[in-house]
């Protein structure tokens, strides 16, 4: 078995890695295997990038098995090296690299220190945004090309596995250098791809739904700083109403929510769903939500306790309508047990805020009223912005 190590050129990571954990806790790694079957295929190369505080530099170390008999030694050395690190950074490693290493360690009766470490999968960070970014697939090299990391080596893992099978018999220096270069490109690419964690942070900021906020007494069209932001919120710093023309030149109303992004995005995002639009670039984002102005209906769930009055086109509870003329009322059913309201409404797709209104009983799009209090509640608008963005991202 051979070990290769070198100092990486000075390069600023695309993401503030220190916000995850101290740099000395982070281990970027990638494995090369002879195939996908962890029961019978082997690990013949592991590459790792780590921060060396003594040299104040990022280092690359590679463990290379000259033949399958050296797999146990390779695993023992790498797993021992990885033991002090608290955070493992990889690309799709939760699905492949980590379980593959665990199984191969088990085959050789070696302890696996990786199973209880924090895992940071860059594939998962970008996967929800694949369509919004216009990526044709979720492969690392596709993402690197999109972000412009400067990668030149483009061979696949299958190509390199075939080259290793040939190397076992020829020990060609050219083949070995090709194999090592591919692994180096993969693991160093991880370091350069760290900027995609900004997408993960953006989605995580939307992960806790909250429909209540605090009133900071700011009007919807005021350009003001946001105050207290709740979990599951995007920090909206400006909200305003806007008029636009639809495809038939009819005037329509919408609400614009401008928000800040904690860590700058490496590439812009653009997406839409159910009439809502989302765009983000750098450290700013914008969500456009169509505003419904007109009459909607609130449907009562316990319709058996209501009478429906066709002339008034609304339902009243039996305790209230008990003295009404029987000729003007009929028993209410699910589709006519409602009260009508004329106001301004914003869309929702589940029970984000109650009471919720609909056009008809079977309508899947729900609405809540945009009240004067909500217009002033910047914290609620921040929660709603996160809710809409999550809806678009989950398309």
C-alpha cells in the first residue's frame, strides 16, 4: 500500500466552513471501488482533504492499495486517520461511500469510527434545487461544470475501476497517475463545491413552519429593517403590493416579499409553482405571490349542525337559525355549508393559517385573509415567505 500527500494551493473555500465546525474537525473524502457491490467489490483508493493547523494549509492525502490483498491495510490506515474528525464531508456518501466503508471494515473485522460522526452530504444540499438550477442530473462532475470549479479530469468511476484492474497486472506508472488524478479531482472538487451548502442553509431556514409572528408595526410597503425572526422564517426586509398585467392584459395584484440570504448563493435560483415565483441571487431573494381579491368561502366541518339558506347563499348554525322560516332553509351538506367573505387573500396549500377559505368545496388551493394586522406583522410575512419557498422547492 502507498500513501501520497501534498499541500493544496491556497484557495478560499466557497463557503464559510468555520460556521459548520472548527476547520480541524472537517474531513472531505472520496473513495474508489472496483464496483458497486460492497459484499464482493473492494476499496482500492481513498482520498481525503483536511486542514493542517501546523502548516495553516489544506492538505490532500491518498491511500492506494496496489492489489486487493492490501484493502484491509488501507482501511485500517484511513479509518484510524479519520477517527479524530467530527464532520465528514462527501458527495452522495450517505448512500454509497459511508455504508460501503462500513461493510468493508466489517468484512475485515475492523472497527468503523465513521458511523457516529456528523455527515455532511453535498449531494443532499443541492438535490432539492436541481430543477431550479437547470441541472441535467445530480452527478458531481455535472455540478462542478455548472459552478465552474475548473475541473479538467472527466473520467467516470467506472473508467477508473477498469484502469485499476489493468494496473494490478501491469503496474503502469501512467495508469497509477491517472487513477490518483481522478480521485484527487473528486475530493478536491468537494472542497470547491462547499459553496452549495448555501442552498442547504436556505432550505433549512424553511424547515420549521410557523404561522404566528410578532407585530413590529411596519406597513407592508415600508422599506424597513426586520426585527425578530422566528425559526422557519426567511428574513424579509421589505414587503409591498404590486400591480401587473396577465397574458390577457388584465390587471392583477401580487405581494412581493424581499428577503436576505445568510450565505451567498454560488449561482442564481429561479422557480415557480401554483402562480408563485421565486428568484434569488447572491445574498438577496424575492418571492412573488398572487393576491386574490374578491369573494371566497369558509366551509364549516360540522355541516350536520347547520341549515343552508339558498336565498342568502350561506349557512347558519342551528342554534342561531332555530327560529327562521322553515320554507327558507334546507339541511346543509358539505358543499353548501359555508359563509362568504369579500376581502384580499393569499394562497396556502395546507393548514398554514386558519381560518382558510376556498372557491369551492373541492378546490385544493386554500387561502387566508390578508388582514391589516398581517400586513404589519413582518415576522409572520417572514414565516410565510419560507413556507412559499419550501412549497416551490418541493415541486
